């Protein structure tokens, strides 16, 4: 769940979107060190800033823990700073249009995941995360294994990916 589901989501989005030959460049990235003070994403943002590539970044979608749902009701949180509210609203609209079974909570109080270095660099960024992570019984334990994510993992991850793909494709 934390965060093989997000990485699997990145790989699946890459598989689907590359086949559609996007008009813009899309960088697919999985970061290590999120639990160690955002080590990977902070280093990447710093490197892009130094190289000048950060100026080329239009928007960012981060997926952290997108597979667990305690029950068949699929709930996701999407968060960013209030100045990116227009971007945030696109995720709510995409979910309502393409994945009406996904109940999305939009928040302008972001914290704690790999979206933060991008937000702090003034880049339009959202985090998509399943809402039940705080009740996931294997959260931050050695028992966080694929077999323990539960029977709703495919539906939860798929719903999040459809929402994100719709926004990215737009």
C-alpha cells in the first residue's frame, strides 16, 4: 500500500498515456525517501531548479497510497494549496464524470507527502491519496504487503487512476 500502489499507478498511467502519444512531455517518476523527510522528491525538485528544468513543469500529480479501502465505498482525498483551486476542481469534476463511484474530498490544506517540494517551488501540484490510510491496519508496518491491502484494492486504485488520467489527458 505505502507506496507500491502509487508506483504501480505511475507505471499503469505511463503504459496507457504513452500509447496515446501525448502532445506535451510527461515525466513519470517514483520517489524513494518520502518517509525520510521527502528525500527523493526534494532532491529532484532541487536538481530541476539548478538545471533550469523546473520552469518547464506545468503541473504535477502525486499518488501516495491509492489502493486501500476499508469497504466497498471508495474514498479519496485530493489536496493542494488554495491558489491552485482551479486545478484541484478538475479532479473533483473528473471523478464525478468518469468515476462516479469514487467519493472525492478536495482539500486546500496539504501536508506530508511528495507533493510538498513541488508546492513549495510554486508548481501547480496535487496529491491523490485514499482516505482510509489512517485506519489501514498495516500502515507503516512490516505487514504492509500486497496480500494485506484487501479485496477493494483493484477498485480503489483503478478509480484513482481514472480520475488522474482524465485530468492529465485534458
